[in-house]
């Protein structure tokens, strides 16, 4: 009564089958092909598990706190009241200004004696001295101003004099960040439904691997590159199979991602060594190196490149593999060369958008640094040659080369795999049991095609 059963007739059975499953799960591949894929992936997954067991850390190594940067003991606090007072009264202990404003120090000394300063009374709400209050002076030109009732993070220095043990180091942002995370999770579930739920679970697992394995193992002294490869491989296997299902299509995406990661690791190792990048370029890396002098900072840089590239690689390889599978289901007569040519056209658009996204993401993160170079009127060559910028250039270009290479690599691999799939009689029977229309795929005539129509009618 509906055109559903009439449209396949003029076009032949293959098109009817492709239309039937164009937006559903991929048709099962032959038993022989499943064995070939398993023969590659099972040893790889076993090696990842062995690597996790061998490199699993006993915990983050303990160290004596330095009280510098993030290596400070902190507690939570709350601003009880704020009073505005003359800056001269609260900054009397400072060096009096000389009137010379030609230097930053001179300008700071003059400003400290002018205007209205905020005198905030802060109560410590956690820790052994809960309920204790202290005073925090905020200059009028300070980028962070305090207001009554605001939650703050306070640094605690137990060895300092009593009046100097506590100071405000930051504001408490837990509530807005939690709300934003909730909106993100809700949007993913509403749009992605069950696939979105699985993506969130995979994201949580990735975070656990990062915090429980990768970071402690590196701090414990394991080779950062080896830890990054094992950890990234574990994240890749869990995330891809959890989000996209245990199928040959996903397995091809895994293989494409793995080969691309190996290429990124190789290129990164060569160019980090060739460009003499130490990986110790800012206060945070300097603090890490000071606390753990034996840590290989250049290896840490390479590990960061590999982990940072993994997320975008997953997207590219899954998209290309799905494109090849859908093209094959739309026209099962296409050979590997035709499949590759059709899918690579999709890949070229993907390459253009992904590379641009990656470069702009790194540029956005380094915008304050680039602004400083612009203020100093440094030439492009001078800026690019500085280690801080050269590190980001190497990170961006190595990751982009891996992404670009993953498109033809994964597309070719998927085209070969799906074209080599020739289910035999046993597989066709198994396909019939699964409701996949195995008789139609193997092109065994009217009888198989009729079986396919009967199954669709159900």
C-alpha cells in the first residue's frame, strides 16, 4: 500500500538493500574478514593492557611543598565584609614614592598611595583553622576585586608569621563551572540521546585514565612518550568502541587512528630533538622541573602533542570510515578505487576545516603571548624562533600533519576492507538470521532477493 516495497523493483535488489540500511548499523562483514581484523586488534589491545599493568603508578610521588604557584596549600574562604579606605592608610609600610613614573616600579609605588583601596575581611571556611578571619587589601587597579559574600580560595603558609599565614589567591568558580558542565551534558544527551550518554561515559573514562594513570606515571619517572602512547591507546579503544559499537567499521577507525598516532609520535620526536625544544618554557613547566629534576621535559612535550591530537584524530577517522561504509551500502558494486575516490572528496573538506580549527585553537590559547610580541614590535622571524612560540608551532604542525595523513590512510584502509568483504554461504545464512539481508549482499539471485524483501516486510 505504501511505496516502500515498490521503489526497489525498478532499480534492482542492491539499491533496495542500500536504501534499507543507509542510515542504520553497518552490515556484518564476513567471518574471514572479522578474523583478520581480530588478528590485528587483539594483540594490540593485549599490549595496551600489559602496558597499563606494567606502567601503572603506585600514586603521585610525595614532595615537600614549595609554596610557589600551584604548589601551595590552599583552603576555602568567604568574604565577610568589604570596607573602602584611603590607600595611603593601608599602604603606609610600603616604600614611599619618589614621583618617578618612568619605570613600572615607580608607577606602582605612586598608585599604591592614591585612590580608594578595598579592605576585605575574609573568613577561612575549611581546614584546621576554620572560622579564623584575616584582612586582605585590594588595590584599586587590581584585576580581581572582592565583594561581600564572595567565595575565595586562600593560600595557607603554616611557617609564616600568624598575621601573614593566609592570603587570597583566587576566587571560587565551582558553581558556574558545574552549571556550565551540566548544560553541556544536557545538550549532549538531548541531541545525541543514547549515543550522547555513551559519549559522556567515554569522556569520564578518558578523564580517569588521564588522572589515575598518565599523570601519576609520568611524575613517578616512567618514560612520558611510552606512558602517553599506552594511555592514549587505552582511551582510544574505550572511547571508540563505547561510542560507536563493536564492529568492523569501528575497528578500521581504530587502526587508522593508531597508525596516525605513531606517525605523530615519530615526527614529534624528530622535530623536537632537531629544534632543540626543552619543553621548559614557562613558570609551570619550570616549577615541575624544579620539583622533579629527573623528569624528561622534552618527552613531556611530545606526550602532550600525542594526547592533544587524539581527540581530533578520532573524529576524522570515524567520519572517513563511516563515509566509505555508507558509500558501499549505497552502491555495493563500487570497487576499492571508486570508493576511495568518492570518500576522499569528503575527506578533503574535512581536512580543510580540521586544520584551520586546530591552528586557530592554538593561536587563541597563545593570544596574550602573541600580543606581547606585537607590543614589542618583534619581527615574525624573531617570534617564530623563540622557544615558547616554536614549541606551539611544532605542536600545531606535527598534529596537523598526522590529521592530514589520517584521511587518505583511513579512507584507503576502509575501502580495502569493505571491498574485500565477500560473505560466503555460511555468512549469508548468518546475515539472514540477523535480519541484514545476507542473500541480497551476495547477489545470489531472485531467491535471496525475495528473502531480503520478506525480512524487510516484517
